[in-house]
C-alpha cells in the first residue's frame, strides 16, 4: 500500500522564509525612489546588489547608501534604453557574481505627456524605458537563470495599468504592456524553476510624481501617497519566500488615494 505523505498540522510552525542574504541582485533604476529604497533594504538584509542608472553622481550616492546599510553594493552608469549599456551591465554582473544571478528587479521608469500633448520622442522614450528596457534586462537575466533552473525576476509596474488615468495615456499603455507580459512570461518560465512577480504601486513619493516636494510631503502625511520604503518592503517580502511560493502580483496603494 502506498504510504501517504504527512500533512502539516495547522498548529505546526511554518517554514521560515528563504530570505535574501547572500543573493546576487541587479536593479535598474536603482539610484532614486523605489529602486534606491530597495537597494538599501536588500543590502541591509545581506544581499549583494548591483544597481545602475544614468546619472553618475546619483549612482555614486546610491552605492554609498547601500554599502553603509549592509554588505556589498556596486554601481554602474548605464541607460536601460541602450542595448550596449545593458549588455555591459550584465557582463560586469557576471564578473562580480560569477555568472550566478539570483534576482533581477526591473524598476526604471519614465513618464512624459500622452497623445494629446506629447510628441514622438517622448512616447518613444517611455516605450524604450518602461517596456523594451524591461524586456531586454529580463532576457539577459533569463539567459543566466535558466541553466540553473533557479532565479526570480521582479517587475515594478503601476496600478495605472488598471486605473487608466486620462492624463497619462501613453504611460498607462506601457504599464499595461508590462502587466500583460508578466502574465504570459510567467507561464513560460515557471516550468524552468524561475519565479516572476509583478508589483504595482499606487501613488508613491518618487521623482516620477510631477508635484512639488511640499505637496508630496503633505500627501504622504494625509495617507494619499506612500513612500518608496513601503514598496521596498513589499519587494523584499516577495523575494524572501520559499522557492515553492511565487508571489504572482501585488497591488499596493495609499490608504486614502482616491484614484
């Protein structure tokens, strides 16, 4: 007679989360906002972090903050919209991590005017940053994860994909594209042992919010906007689960955000 596996009693303690200590991480858009907060938190939890962004001084400052918070942090000046830059980042990651990449966080984002008031160059930059940059980095990560049948790709999207605000129509389109891509790509890579998570924030106090610093601070106090560190906590939670657990999608909004 086949032996039945023992079921876990509801009162038995659950396995401890896997955590991120010792994991190798690449973050694009890692110099400000959610990316910076995530880099700092990951470093404080023992992860090895490589971040990149376009501004040299911001890269330098972000690396210093992440290093002070924890273990190893590295940075590169690179533009996620440039194919050569992305290739250069991942080649450097191979040197730093020994071709062992555990986590990719796609976070870089750009916002500009929509169809009524925008222009071709602005639309193209949004598409190149918010969509093509994500896809290229995901491909580079998968090339390194699939042979090991292990890894985690986390995409930072936006609740704009569902809210569809009328004044951000092209930005909405890019975030809806990432939402759809995550749903389809997950079905392809889960069978290879790779997890994929989509985090969709609501209003967050980042440079993407085209409001004054005083107005953003007021909104945070009024619980109409959240802080980058709040999303960083959600990201690290998703990355810290046992391998059998895949946090598929998480939407995080301020308590009193109206739209």
